[in-house]
C-alpha cells in the first residue's frame, strides 16, 4: 500500500482474530470484492468514518 486508504479509517474494516487480518464486514458483491482485493476500491459507497470521539462530543 502506498498510503492510507479509506478502508483503514472505516468503521466496517474490522480485525478478525480467527484469520489474523483486517477484513471489510460489508457484504460486497463480486465486482466490489475484486476491487477491494486489488486495493483499487476508491470512493467506497459503504465508507463510514470511524470517529471514536463522536459519543464524547455528544455528551459535552
């Protein structure tokens, strides 16, 4: 990987202890999965920013 991709910041990109790697938890179709595996899946429609502090900001 050249740089940080959207996947690394996405809430759907979860570490799987069973396979010892990160995986996308979205049910991708065949074309989307091939793009994901080739690391060419730019501008993902399922991307959601993993904002860990969102809850804290709402409490203040």
